[in-house]
């Protein structure tokens, strides 16, 4: 039997039935990598791998429960919501992922959940939208607090947003993994049971036999992801992680999102452009960026845009932004 590849022709019910064959070992599942930093690739996942990941997740979270699907099922994070639902023998509640994600839509869909234990999986951009609408959507905070856990992964979440939500009683669980590992297998810095996570001599994270392109280190026993190997620029002999640029930009007042990309620089070889969105018309003060990021920040540029372009799975479209930055970098200012 051919491997299963979920596409836009599958509704949630049909996908659940098809995934039943996968979990029974009758066929494998094919998912796509996000393609945010390169060409998407297809990854084949076995029944054993999917079952292991889903069971390890349930064990760490304290038990199976009902899931809200808020991500496309063509990517591993969305597919794993359905896999976990099958393992729990529970009908998931499905958000329409063919229309833009809104806090109101999420709140309304979550109201149809009936189980005592409730879960969902989000990307950071979705979490930001929910956090921004807490005071505008009636009952949204209570809805978020009602979830036993909200998994957030795919890329680094904004620390300030996570801290604020946690302080209000929302259980955010930050996850790390990849399509090859059936999604997140490290929760809040701690590997799930049955997964060995190490850091290689070159700084790259290794999960089992899979060597990732992510840099990391263990701090007080917890894995800290420092950024991707291919997202470190060398500017005049000085290296800088683009993720650090994004983190610093996120920390500035009224900045709602930020994505940094590399550009060519005639003098230094490489530099960066950081695109950001802001809940204010006041200019972003970058005069102190070099104190936090080093001398490379002096050749960097910041560009405010109305909305960051994203891929279908909610991740920033780094390829598009890189193309824009390299084509028009001299005029971004």
C-alpha cells in the first residue's frame, strides 16, 4: 500500500480514518518540512515513530485528552494533533484552517470541546494573535486557561508573551522537534521519555540518530535552542545569529513580531535586515542594538511592514523576505 500523504483534499474525518491505517502499521505517513529556509522536502514517518511520539507526549502532559486542531494537517504539527486524537480515542474539534486564524474563531471553536483534559498545538504567530486580543474577545482568557496544555512550537516564541500568559494562568508548553521526529519531543527544555537529546561538538542538536541544523546547549539540565546553523551571518569576521536579532527586536516596546534575514554587503560580506510589525507609529529606536548584539548590528537595517508574510503552516516566509531584502536592501533604510 502506498504511503499516506495528507493534502488539502482531506477533511479532518477522512484524514482520521486514513491515519488509522497508518497507526495500525498498514502504511507510512508522508509529511512536508516547512520549507521556511529552503525547498520543502517530504519525510516518511512510520507507525512506530508516530505511536512513540504520541504516547510520550501524553505521558508528559499527564494523560490523553481532546484536541483542538488549529494547524494544517499537511504539516507534522497538524497531523500529530490527529494522531494524538486517535490514540486518545477522542473526536478532535477542528478550526477552519483554510481561512485566516483569528482569536474570535479560536475562542468559538474551543467552546465545542467537551472533555475534561483539553489540548491544542499552535505556532508562535497564532499565540501572539490570541495574546493581543485578550481584552477584546469576551471569555478568551478563560478559554485559554481551560486548556490543560497549549503546545507552542515550530519556531521560537516571544518570551514576553509566554511569560505574560503564564502569569495569568495559561499553561504554555514550549516544544522543540522537527518533522523527522514527528514534531516536538522536547517540552520546556526537557526531552520526552524515550528520546535521547545531545549537543554535538559543533554545537548542533542531535535527537537520537538525527542531527539537526539547530544550535543549542544545556543550561541547568534544560535544552536551550540558540538558532539555526544556516541563520548565522558572518559580517566582517564577526558572527551573529539572526534569531538573536529577532529576540532583541521582540523585546522592544510595541513590537509585535520580527523576522531577520541575511543580505549581501559590499564591505562586510553579510549584514541583515530585520522586518518587524509594531503597534505604534513611533519609530523603533535601534541606537542601542549594538550594545546587545555586537558590532554587526551597526551594519544591520530595520524595516517596519504592516504584516509579515507567512507560509501555510504559519511560519514566516523567510525565502520571500530574503529575496525582498536582497533586492531592495539599499533602499530599506
